[in-house]
C-alpha cells in the first residue's frame, strides 16, 4: 500500500469521515511527522471512541517534541468515559515519560473501575521510573481481590523500581498462596533485583507450565533480556536452552518465541 503524503494525512485528520481519520492516525503513528500533532490533539474530542483511542495512541509516538502540551491533553483523556481511551492515555503518558502524570496514574491503579486501565497503570508506573510509586504498586500486588493481570504488572514494575532491600518482602509473597502468574512475575522481579536463583525457579515453573502460563513466562524472560544487556540469562541458568526447547516441543506455537530468546 502506498503511503499517504503529509498533506493528505493532514487533510484526512481534518475530515469529518471517521474512516479517513482512522487511516491517517494509523499511518501517522509510524512517522516522525510532528507537525501533525495539533491536528491529532483535535481528534481527542471526537465523538467516536475508536478515533479518540487512536489519537491518544499516536500522540504517544509523536508527542515528545511538544511534551507539556501533549501531556496536559492526555491527562484529560485519563477521565474519558471509555476504558480503552483511558488505558491508551495511561500508556501514552508512560511512553512519553510524562512524570507529571504520576499521581493521576497511581490514583487510577487503585480506583479505576476497569481492570484494563488498572493493568496499564501498573505497567506504566514501572516505565516512569519513580520509586515513590512503590507503595501504591505494593498495595495493588497485595490485594487478593485484584485482577491477576493487574497484580502481575504491579510485581513487574516493583522489579524495576525497588532496591535489593525489598527482596525479603518479595520472598514472603512468593511463599504465600498466590496464582502462578503472579509468582512468575515476582520471580522475574527478584531476578532483576539481583536474586540469581530466582531464574531457576522461574524456569521450573516454565517446565511445568500450560500454554498460557508458558507465554507469560517467555514474555518475562524477554523483558529480562532487554534489561540485562548483554544478557546474562544463559550464564545464570545453564539449563535454560533445555527448558526452552522442551516448552517449544510441547507447544509448537511458542517455538518462534523460544528461538528468539535462545538467539540472544
């Protein structure tokens, strides 16, 4: 498909046709056409929620050169009535590193009615890199009535923000009766904080995982590789290749992911 010209992209954004607006937003997300930002901001007020969510998503990529202006606009989108728009706004603010949104995102993690938004908030707090979010993340992690995905993202973000002094507390969570998904995320967090043996426990979970849990653990391993460059996974767990090959044999759909990890 031929790419649209910048002039056409702007015209599509100004159009009253949702189809043309959507096409422009999808393409703009893959460009560095920062001059389109004012046009995209206008679409944050669209009556159509899919246009609003697409506009938010695109601003997460193009908003960096007008960070304060875009950040303030995205803060308004945190109050959107549609959960998909709020979720995209949280993630866009994290992508832009807009730390002024920290308190608002902490509030959403505890108070938003949508688990989708709360999960985005838990993940984004890790990206923003502010240790003051730890208390809120731990509150989410320790809430047994919270959605598993939200608690898992909270555990992951704790691994990004905490210090090794928090390891004993994380071990207490590991030893409690928690779902395997959350245990896997906690093990990843502990490894990230310097507990090398946590990786072997994580691989043991992978060795006995079903396809769903296996996918989650492979994503955790990929994240760990990206945080440790050059990766030390193979040195810290010499049997990692054996476990990865075994899970790929049990679930062939996971083979490309396991090969990607082993290739690093």
